[in-house]
């Protein structure tokens, strides 16, 4: 019988934020297909999981996915498409042998995770592929918790924005938002700070770096984070007054 492909959210970093279901599945599945964004094969998801589940007896298949933008509805960068295709081929051969395969992914799989691109590629090749998604604690909720602030209350509108968007697109989205969560801020902090200043929102912004980890920092004055090297694990919450 064909195995199942499990995409499992592993939370924002603190292994205690892994769900019981994720731990159970990680213990049970012997084949871990681990995404890595680095040439050296290092994986943040694997690091989180290793704090709780033993790797003994597991086959760890590490696969590099290039960190390049994907624009939905447009042609995908060939290097990215190739990485998805190769991943799908390896996973398909494991599933065909009856093995279950687990794909641990940072935060929650439904939010900017490569796991869903792999699912789409698998389903394109075989629509009967068995897929199961296990939600995880997203960096969105974790960052709000670190800053001890709500994301939305009453009739407030919450908007999630990749900070890598062009300025005009960000301004458009900000107009719709009572609360905005910016992800992928680490390389564009200075540009984002200038934009928020011009929108009069600088004092409403909180930056959370490495939420849930021992060395997390909550920047209540985001000007202080400018000009510094900010960790990839950084999320900004902007709440209108
Ligand atoms: C590719 S997205 C993945 C999001 C993930 N699927 C989730 O649900 O949190 C990566 C972004 O998540 C955010 N992020 C991930 N871990 C974080 C953490 N521990 N603290 C703050 N932000 C984090 C950062 O904005 C980072 O650029």
C-alpha cells in the first residue's frame, strides 16, 4: 500500500511548542524529508525537532530548496521548479515502497511553507497521492505572544505582509489593515522602517527577533534595530493606535 506524505508544522523554534501530534508522527515515521535553505544542508526545522525526538533509526533525506521569490500565477524560477520536482521524485519513490514520509516545516505549513509546493508537485504527478497536513504554531502567533499583544480584537482587520513586497504594494495593504504582521523582514529592515515612518506608524511597530527562543528580543522601539544584522527569524507587528 502506498505511504502517506505528512507535512508537519514544527513551530517557531522552542521545541516545547511542537504539538503532541507532530512529536508522535516524527517518532513513528522513519523517513524524514528535511528542507534546507543552505548549501551545507543545515535545516532550522530539523534543529527544532532534534530537541525533542531522537534521530536514531531515521533516514534523514536533506533537500535544498533555493530561497528565491515565487510569484503565484507566474512562471517559477527554473532552479526552484527543479528543486520541487526532484523532491517530489524522491518522495514518490519512498511512498511507492509503502513508507510514510514526514516533511517538518517551520511554524505552520499553511503560511509560506515549501511543503505546499511539494504537495502540489506530487499531486500534479499523481492526484491520488495521500497527503496529510499537521498544523503548527506560526511565527505570527508566537511573535504576538512574545510581545504580549493581541493580533486582532473585535472588528479589527489583520493583514499579513511579506516585507519584501514593493513599497507601493505594502502601502496599499497597510491602508486595509488595523493590524499588520510583516514577515521576512530581516534583509529589508531599513527600507521598512523608512516606509513606516512616512506612514506615521513607526511608534506602533514592534519587532520580535527569534520569538520563543531563549535569546529572543522584543524591540519596542524599532529604530534601535536599524543598521543591525537582524536574524532571519524576525517578525514585525504594527498595530494602529
Ligand atoms: C518562510 S516564512 C515561514 C513562516 C512559517 N511557516 C510560520 O508559520 O511561521 C519565514 C518567516 O517566518 C518568520 N519567523 C519564523 N520563525 C520565527 C521566529 N522564531 N521569530 C520571529 N519570526 C519568525 C520570519 O518572518 C521569517 O522570515
